[in-house]
C-alpha cells in the first residue's frame, strides 16, 4: 500500500497528513475508552492514540492484547497532542485509523527495552516516589543483546561506530592509501605472546590472526606503498577487563617512510582530529542519544596533536610521586594517571607518547638509532586509555630474524614473512587501532562490551 514514513520524520510540519508507519509496541496504556500506544522505531518513539469511537470495539480489543515488542504497521493522521509530550522523542501524535500486526513478540520479555534505556539518574529519580526502577545488569543485556540493542543509546552507538570507520577510510583514501584485506588464518602468531587462538588447518597447526601486522608489511614489500585495512582481529585474552575483547575490529595502517618515522605520527596527528570533527558534525543526534543514557563531556583535543616522549611521560609521573620503571611498560593505572596530568598541563585528552623502551614492544619494532634500549614506536591515548600502538618496523631480514629469536618466537612459523624482506624492502611503519576502544572512549563509556555489537570475551561466545 502506502509508502512508510520513518518515525523520526513525524514532525510539526506534517500535522494533518495521513501516514503509514511501522514500529514496535513500546508500551500500551488504556485511559477510559482510549488506548495510548507508544510505537518505537530504531530508538525513535511516537504516541499513537486508538479511540473506540474511531476504530470500533474489536480494534481496541485487538490492540490491547498486542504484546510489547510486537512489530506493527498502522495508518493514522499526524496531529497536535492535547498536552506537550514528555515520554516520546516525537512531539506529534498519531490518531490511528487502522493497525495490523506483522510479527508478535513472546509476552514474557527477558529484558524490557524501556528498562534497558534508563539512565543512572532516571533510576535514582524513580527511587524518590517510593518504587526504585531496577538496573538491567550487563549480563542480562548481553544475553539478550537483540533486545538490548533496540535502545536509543545503543542504536546511536553503532551509528557513531559506522561513522568512525567511514571517516577513517575517507581520510586515508584522500591521502593515497589503498584498502586491502589480509588473511585471518595464518601459520604463526603475528604479535608473538600467548594470546593466540590455535587451530587445526587441515592437519597443519595454524592461528587466527592477532593483527594484520605480518601481511600488511608484506604488502609494502610488494610495492603497495601505503595500505590500510578494516577487519577482525583475534586475541585469546585470559583476563576479563573493561577493555579487552577476544575479537575486535582493527583499523590498521602501513606505509613507506620517506625521511623519518615521525611521518607516521604526523599522519596520526591529523587523522584523529579529522575523525573527531566528522563525528561532531555528522552525529549530533546520536551523540545526544548516547548522552541521555550515559552523560559525558565532549572530548578535549588540540588541533595540533600533542606528542610527548615516553621519558617525558615517566618524568611527569615521577614528579607526581608515582613509582614507575623507566624501561618497563605503563600499567593501566599509570596510563590513567598520566592522562590526568597531561589534561591539567596541556588541556587535551588526546595525545601521543613515543620512543618506548624496546623491551616492551613486539619483535618487529625498529630500535632507536641512538639508543637500542628504546625504539621508534608510539602509543596514542584517549582519556588516559590506549587506543593505538604503532612503530617503524625492522626491514633488514637478518635483524628481524635475530629479534624474533630473542623474543622466543619459532621463526619457522613466520619464515615466509621474514623471507619477504630478502628481495629488498623500503623503510616503513604503521599502526593499529581498536575500533571498539575508540568509540568507547569517545563517548566515555565504561565498558568495551557496550561498543561491540555481539561481544566476544574470555567468558562469552554467544549470542
Ligand atoms: O597494541 P596492539 O596489540 O598492536 C598491534 O596489533 C600492532 N600490530 C599495531 C601496529 O601496527 N604496530 O593492538 C592495537 C590496538 C590497541 O591499541 C587497542 O586499541 C586494540 O588494538 N586492542 C584491543 N581492543 C580490544 N580488545 C583487545 N583485546 C585488544 N587488544 C588490542
């Protein structure tokens, strides 16, 4: 029949016109002979009034027994409400003429979308009139993710995530990068270490790629010059933390270096302010939806990205009375603390730390030419948490093999990678970013599971 109008498009300007809309029964309330149905579509809600005098007693009976979350279509007239509406996103109401049910929901919901959409302050306020609304626990949300992602905040989070990817891609394409896809089934672990999923590849031992590291470098050896990839990354993390997943989306870059490895940091310094600005421009409604449930302040960042050396960072922490190992790695707590100190001193929540100690970086990282205790490497932080690591890579096959052995890697499993450098390789480097982390920190969310559609962690493989 008639073309469907999106609920988000039901506004003042079209009062008086007849529309067809589709959505879910968010909730239902009977007042006298009138039935008020809140219809929800992708996080937008509108009040629909079903009156017995207009539709007859049978229709009222039919609508009354529709369970929450059932998918319905209706035809009605866009109207001014008698009183201003507070419980819906749309400020007009629909006077219903006809209503059909396309798909019924089971009546007993394991998670009520209205409850899942409550903010902490809504829950507190609810306590004031005697009855405290229950908090929906994270496991309940994740076990029933299909219901959970129907909330306005979740709808918005995944729109923002999509735009981060688009902006990342847009920026790199404009700088002459080529988008590639590397294999996820590989013969040896790509980052070293134990956090790797091992599997049987038709009788041969294999791994799920912990990053596109080896193959993006091999693409550079294949003269592709500047490449990037957006794809899944697998880590067999044992720890159950707020920021580790066993599968996440990696945004990876690899490029030739012309003069100095700082060219990579220059690119990062431009890329992220570009992404942040695009999100502010393209997602104002989405940011507002997230804020309604999870209030947060916009990220503070400088147009010229701040760059500190690891040694400077250590110095700042020492001056603030923190005990830190100058040749070790920063733990989560020290990273947070340094984030605070940087914010106070430089007024930014986005910055880079470079020239890390060699001992805490992967085998393929280029040592610093003036002091091999350090390396040409960097990490990038948002609100005191790591979102990226990057570096110049070793392009000399002998040194690469030596470093791999020193790091306890079975070089047989990565021999084709090392061999790729034996036919000549230009100086190069790159970085890897975790998409879920970026979105989590951009919106100051407290858990990475909120920004993964169907999260995989050390305890979860379903839904
Ligand atoms: O620091 P990582 O392990 O670096 C690499 O994978 C390198 N190959 C990158 C490079 O090009 N040199 O991972 C890169 C980023 C981290 O900064 C973090 O944002 C994210 O990936 N990440 C994770 N995100 C979610 N869950 C996990 N378990 C993650 N591990 C890393």
